[in-house]
């Protein structure tokens, strides 16, 4: 067979056996996998790219009359009903009987579960076809929302639904660091969709999971849920200056601060480092999608100690010595303030301890410094005040030959 001449012929070739499948779900799984290729390679506006591709595919293949062509056209029109021409797609005479069941499902249960730290929430919806024989078995859509990066990190469609739901219930029942609840369908749809919009804007998608391959079917299923009639989940407000001061005073008066000797810091250099390190903790929290500085976890600690602080802050030796103490104390304080179980506190403390040597190594090597941070660090190391514009101009003039050679 000759090689496909264009991407639409390539899709028709890949879907050449679609009409031989046993049920609507099998066909929808094939269709979403094919559209996943379009989603994954789009540079920007991934959802729009899929919608445009389906519209062009439907226009290009409008005269194709084979069973596979008419069937995959129906599948794509069902998965992306907002694509141009989707509403006009009709089945062919040779279409398998299960095409009448494409997209004809109802939600049978909506749930949410996640970790007690608030790092991630998974949303699970079970669906059943109107005609299970032609449509296929009851299945589940699972969407993972990551609150540390503010995206829907993964979506998955699979079955049997009762097995998936049973595994989730059992996991949450036996792990005190997880929770499980029934969820309002409208809120579930809103939360997943809102975070998926951010995912669609990423230049690089998460590498693990089924995000690309299952996205079209997952979003088509979630679009069947009602729009939300309940308030969205609240987002913590950004701390004002007075709020920051109150929080820091409360922390410094806490037993956790005392345990690590932070309440007794008196030397000027140490005191300056203490307040600088505390400001870094609050500034890091403000940079996250969830800006609550008390929402602390092993994952948040890792983002702070092993990434953000090296890219965004210039630490002197006093700061680098103080930051692990401050982080240990803040970790214990935040866990207590959030009322998390003892197991969560113990786990987080252990992970923070494991991170300290790597934090020290990254500080020593400077390998994660951003160009701007590295430049400021260079100025400070040579005795130049980065807040003194005249001193910086003088340094640039003196080192002009070095800067030219480096470039």
C-alpha cells in the first residue's frame, strides 16, 4: 500500500479496522488515541489544535464512503462536537450497529480523593452506556489535578469502573495520609476543566501518564456533567503586609521555633538571616498556585529547598546555614497549624532531613542559579552592592573586557 499523502490519509489508515471493533467504547478509545497525537505535537493552544484538526479532517473526508471512514468520522464528531462540521456528520450504510451508542453515556457516580497535604486531588467519574451490549462496559474517567503547579497533570479512561473505584476506596481506607469523598458533579467538572486549560497552554506536557491519548474522550465525558451550582473551592488570599507580620510573630513565638533555637537568635547577622529566610518561605508560597504558606508538604519542601531558592535568591553563608533550621521549624509549625496527622508530620520531617545535604550541595555548586541570580551573586562576591547603581556601573566599566570575552 502506498504511503499516506497527508495526515488525514494517515488517520484513515490507522483507523482502517475501526468498523470491526466490538463496541462504541473501543472505537472511542481508538479515536482519542489518534487525536492524542495531534494534541501532543501542538506547539500552543492544544485544545484548539485538536478542534481545528477534526474540522479539517471532516471536511477533507466528506466524500469517503468506506465503513472505516464513515465510522471514524462519527467517532471524531462525538469526541469533539464543537469542531466545525461535527453536527452534520451522519453514519454510513455500512456503519456497525454500535455507532448509535457513541457518546450515549450517563454518569453513575462522582468522587474525589487526594493527599492530606493538599498537593494533589484526583477526580473520578463512572459512566455507563444506555445500551451496555453495543456501547460497552461501565468505565471510569480519572483526572489528577496538581495544586503545586496548577494543572490537570493526567487524565485516564479505563475499566471496569467498579474495579477502579474499589481500588481507590481500599487505598484511601488503609492510608491515613489520603482522603475520599463523593463530589458534586458540577464542581468536579469545573475544577478539572479549569486546571486543564492551564495544561493546554504548556509548551511541554507531563511525560508520564495518559494525558495526551485519553484527553479527548475524558473531556467529552466531563462535558456531559452539569455546570456547577455550588461555589468553587476557595483560594487562599495573598497575605498582606500586616498578615505576614502576624504570621511570622506567631511562628517565632511557637514551640517549633523554640525547639530549633530560633527564638533565641540575637546576633545581628543571624537575626538578619533569620528574617531573610522567613521572607523566602513566604515569597515561595506566594509564587505557587495555592498561595497558603501553611500548606506544606514533602513536595512543597522539595520545590523550595531544591529548586526555587537556588533560582530566585542569593544566599550568603549565614543564610545558607540558617535556612535548614528555619525550614525544619516551619515544617513542624505548618503541620501543627493545619492539624495534620502525626504520620504526615513524621514523613515530612524525614523528607526534609534527606533534602538538607542536597540543598547544601546545590548551594555550593550554584548549578541551579538563574543567570540573573548568578550575576547578583558575582557582584556580591566582588564586594559590589547590587542596590547601588553607581557601583554596578563602575563594576561593568572595569570588567567590560571580561563581559565581552564571555559573550
